[in-house]
């Protein structure tokens, strides 16, 4: 498990429990930090953070396999299939917007790395690019963005593409 305070405003905890891909967690924490910075500069007023004062934002990323996301999907979402990503948006989904000592905990992103590899092969992109794409997607969910309609989906995908261009991955 890696805990890296990224800038003064961001604190991201990362843990990889997937044995078949020893990802560079520090690199992807840095990518997540840059993506979050980009989103805050572009759509902060539309996010769950709008009108809240804070000193720091935190969230967790867990890297695992699709067996784990299947269990989580079943237990917490009553969905009987493995997911490539599951996001628990603690701050965005809560009625009470809790801020402790100036810190907002956005929640947790859970990513199945075997699904990342599979999807990267299908899309003919690198697994690193696909992982960054999912991280960017998870951060949007943590910020309260969803994609229930086609317009919302297009908005989210467009933002993700811009974020990945911004971080140059």
C-alpha cells in the first residue's frame, strides 16, 4: 500500500492486490492528481464540491481482479457480474456533506486490472492508457458526475478525453 500526499490539496491512498500486474502506483497517483486538478479547473462549479470550503481532498484507489469486483458488485449493488470499475462516491452521494479538519474524503475507486488488460487489448491501446482512462472515469463519479442519459455520457467521455490529453498519457 502506498500513501502519497500529492500537492498540499490532494491525498490519495493506493493499494494493489492484483498479483499479475505490478503497476507503478506512484505514477498512477500522480496521474490521478493531475486529472483531479484538471477537473477542478474545468468543472468544479458543476461538481459535488461546489460551494464547499476545504483544505484537502482525499480518496482511495484499490487495484484488484474481476473476481473481487464481482463479489463487491454482488454484495453492495446486487449485480451479478464483474465490473472493470466500481466507485463509492462517499461525499457526492451523502446527504450530509461531512468535512473533517478541512478535508473532504471523496470515496473509493476500485479497478479490476485483469479487465483493464482485456479492454486495452480490445481497444488496441496500452494498458497504462486504459488504466488512466478508468481512473479519470472514477474521479468524475467521485465528483458527482453520472452518465444516465446519452448527453451525460457524452459529457463524461468528452471530459475524460480532455483530461487524458492534459496529462499526456
